[in-house]
């Protein structure tokens, strides 16, 4: 977990795992964060900020797809 650019914005990096585990981990992490915030009288949300006066983004996922040790999203000429 680390702070992002917007006020009160944080990023939780969960690491790589199989798709089914990743989905479970995402939901578990969100529920744990909400419960801890609630315990301290705070509200944790994962929705985009609704004002344009600050940087912010909502809950999102970055994908990486590998097969036989190769990144299948990488360009065939290795340019990206």
C-alpha cells in the first residue's frame, strides 16, 4: 500500500496470481479495508472522485497475461 497523487488516495498492490484467486483477493481486500475504516469511524470508498478539483480514480485492475513464461501482451517484435 502506498499513497497516490490525490488527497486521501491510496493504491493497494495485490500481486500476481491465478484469475480466480485474484478476484477473491480483490473482494477480500476491499471488505477488510472497509471494515477497518468503519471501526475507526471512517468511510473507505472505491468510487472515482466526483469533483474536478483534485486527482483521483476509482477501483481498477491492471492485467498481465502470461503463457509458458511469455507475456502474451508483448508485441511480437518486442518493441513494447
